[in-house]
C-alpha cells in the first residue's frame, strides 16, 4: 500500500484543504497519516476522519519581537527530531503540506530523509513557513498565476485549492427553506470569516433596509456578533456561523460578499458565485488578502472594495453592479483552469511519490 503523510496546521485554512483531499487519496489506495502539533486545531479537525494522527513540538517563527522568540526555536528543533523519527518509522512515499509552522520541521526532515514532498501555497505570496520550506520541497502547488512566476522554475504548478466535495452537493430549495426565504427575490450571502468582521457587519446593517427592497440576505456574522434587534426582520437571517447547511446556503445564493482568504475565494470561484471581496486591511494582516483579491479582480472573477474605502453607499452600488453584470462574472469564472483541483493535486502526488516501496 502507498503511504502519504499530510501535514499543516495552526488555522483551519491549513487543514481543510487536506481534509478535502482525503476521499480521493483513499480512493487511490493511499494509507494516510497526519502530522500536526500536539494540541492544535488540526488535531481536533482531523480526529473526525479516523486517520492516524501524530503530534510533534512546534514553535512560531516571528518577524517581530516577542519573548517567545527565545524559546520557540528550541521547540522547532525538537519538532524536527520528532518528525525525523516519525518519518523513519512511517517510511511514506510522499509528504503533502498545507503550510503553517508545524509543517516546517516535517518538510525539512523529509528532505533529509530523501522523501519527496509537495507544499501548497494558498496566497499570492508565500507565508514565512512556506518560504522556509520551498527550497526543500519537490513541488509547489499554487492558486494564482502570478505566484507561479515568482517560484523556482520547474517546481511550481498552478493547481488551485482542494475544495470540499460537500460544497458541490448543496440544495437551493433546502437553503431557502432553512432561512424561511422564497424564490421571489435573489439572495445575498455575507461571509465575514470565522471570527466575523465588525466592519463588514456594520456596513451591511447600515444598508439593510435598502437591500431588502430587492434582495433576501443571509448574514454569517461571526461569534458573538449577531444583532438581536434585527431578529425577525423579513427577508433577513443572521447566524454566528454555519457548518452543516453551508452548501445549501451557497447553492441558494445569487451573490456572495466575503473576505478574501485564499480558501474562501477558491470555493467561491469553484461554485461560480458572482462576488464582492472586502480584503482584510494591510494594517491588520501581512497584506495577502489584498493581493488575493486583486488577482481575482484582474481575472474578472470579483469586484473588490478595500476595507478602508468601505461605506454603505459604496457597498450598495457594488451589489447592484455585480448583480446586474452577474453573467459576465460567471463566464469569466467558467474560463478558469482551476476546475478540478483535487484531481490535479492527486495526479501530482501520484507522479511525485517515491516508487521504490
């Protein structure tokens, strides 16, 4: 049996693409193992899928001063030793990494043990963890054409991001019924990220009366960010977050307003949903969402509003513009080459895997 080790963690975005690959990897006969941190979010998410999980020590590599900068390098060194021992024991054909700092010792240990590895970079520009891993990796998967041009020649492959299959199985009527909506008005779905966005939430609520004249609105607000005064508003529903019914709500939506995290926008692209992206500001991030959104806008997939430029009036105008021109956005997305990322990545794994076992 072929064996693959998946790694990645720290945030859900470094785990869910690995989860999306699991059915295809098992279908192709891989014995799947996962290496993550001892108690990171990845351990909780992977536990649902009943695959062997191996914890290692990990530390964050920071570009700014923090007292932990003096201790975390020792955790990374310890993690490298643990990863190396695990890889000797597991003897996998290949490693696939979705990034995050837990992946660094795994990829470096794989290089030392001459085990081929593939890393996936979701954003336009690699984060620090993947920057460290790039020289050691055999191949690098990317979501953006611009990223491929900046990576080592011969290593980079434009694949897109693995999308959970269940997102394609949504039922529009089930989504409408869940919200108490009807077919008489189109539906807008607002996704502010797992923690929600105060800025986006406030902008939506400011224009809600005008929106409800022409649209029905599903608002995913984030934890503790719902507004009780709006409960019972006809044509409007709000949730802190949605898990099980998300595919139905996406299928019911005619337009999506979202942050510009790489996984989220790749899901929107795969589902061909006309969209408005409001990337996290450079002041609150390393600027990756701004670059991601700009690429999607250049390719004709999205309308972008910078967070610092966001007003209710500007958002309302953008919503009407995108909805009126929705066919053009859908046509642009249909021309995208990122149609079947799971198959593309699984094929690359097969091609790259060590064959001598």
